[in-house]
C-alpha cells in the first residue's frame, strides 16, 4: 500500500496541472486522516489502561481527588 501511495504521489506530481495538484493533496490528506483515525484509538486506549492500572496498583486515595465516590 505504501509503495502504491508513493508511486501515485510521484505520478501526480509529475504532471503538474491544477487538477493533479488538488488530487495529490487530497490523497495525502485522506491518507493522513485515515491513518490517524486508525491509530489514535489504540493510543488513547493505552493511556486509559495505563491510568486505570496505575490507580489500582498505587492505592491512590480517591478522597484527595476532590470528589467522592
């Protein structure tokens, strides 16, 4: 997939018209959006799991957090 993306970007940059420039930028933005849309839930899940495990392991008193459970 990455090889296809690299070749497609090169081809779209080679023929320098306004339409190809827009297509190239659109392909790049779509690729970034989909990539981060796929990766960011895993990153957030990692942080949530780390925070949950840290709070159970460290025996943090919830009274000092400013709210009651």
